[in-house]
C-alpha cells in the first residue's frame, strides 16, 4: 500500500494540487513512527505506512489549516471521525484539506519497542469505513470488534470502595505530562484552565494528588459528547493510565440517556449535551 500512497501523493505534490503532506515517517527507533509534514518530493522517500502508524493526525490540522495552500492528510477509518468532529467545531476548514483514506487492520501496541498485540482501542474498534474522504487508496479494514464497554461494566459492578480504590490506583500514577491532552483531538482550547503560568510553570499545574486526579475527571467532562473514542489519550500516556474507561463511561451513559450517538459521525447533528428540548413530551430529549 505504501507504493500506492507514494505514487498518488507524489503526483499531487508535483502538480502543486497540494502544498504539503501530513503523514508518518520512520522514528528514531525500530517499530516507531512519528507524524511529519512533507513538503518536497525528496522528503517523501521517508514516508512510511504500516501497522505502527498509530498516531491520529487530525489534530495537527488545526495549526496546518492556518497556512496557505491545501494540506493532504492520510486518514485511517477511525481517524475520520475525529476529523469530522473538528470540522463540526470549526477547528478545521474542510476546503483547506485533501483527505486520502487508507485502510487499517489495527495498530500494534509496543512496550520497550517490542510488539504486544493490537492496541486496546483496535480490539474494540468497529469503525471499518471512512466517513469522509476525497479519495481512497484502500477503504476499510478487516477485524472483529469486541464489546468496547466490557471493562466499563466491570468497573461499574464494583462496590463503592473498590471502585474508589481502582481510580485512586490509576490516577495517582499521573505525572501531569499533558500528553493525553496534547494528543486528544477534542482538547483544543487555546488556553487550558489547568495551565499555570503564575510560577513560570508552562503547561503544568502545581502537582498534588488531588489536582492530578481532578485534571482527568474535569477533562473527561470537557470532552463528553465530543470524544470519538480514538484512544489517543491512552496510547500516549507514559504511565498507561486507563483514561479510555473514563471517556467510555460517558459515552455509555450518553447512549443510554440520549440514544445511540457517535461523535463525529454526522456533521448535521449536534452534541447530546449541547442540544435538548426540555418541553418535548414533558422530558429532556436529545434532538
């Protein structure tokens, strides 16, 4: 597939149909890839696309979209939901982006550069088709999705003390590196409420156990109804905190209270927590 991708984007870059390519290149270590903006034909020799290209590139368009010319982006099926959500929230100008859809059979999880099976998000992913694109190199993917709410139900089934201890164990590992926030497509505030510059601490809060935990709880509320379950927060967390469970708990509850909803799936719909009619049939009803 890499050869197909290269041939097509070479043609588009050479004809000046696009100004830049947002894709992946080989990282500093084996099995590691990293997002990269290609602007010349020579640079494209370093482009890679394989099972290690896990990064969701959508968020990078917030900055790139401010530059002149069209940005070509490679998007996996699941990434297109994040892209759509950012368009919906007016963070990306759709007309400034050319989407090339690429197939995905799941990304590999790495520990100390060793393969450890698929990323957790890929084992429960049911997003096998691109919902937005300008052209497809190869559509969809082949994998069997499992119940993504299985672990959420297990946590819900715990007693209050056990559930409290579970989250204490998870969240106390936080080192406030902000990797989850920086990678999350739904976290795009220019100034985060948790940033603290008073003591010349850039992008950090004064860390203590309470604030570390509140950071994640407040962030989960912040992205509720907008989280596409892309799993970037968990993928980039150096402490392997199960942040996906917080987000999926909100997704599960929204589905139960407002009806099935997938963030980013439909540009015309509004987010469940932002649109309601308190008088329809005497109940608060999602539109």
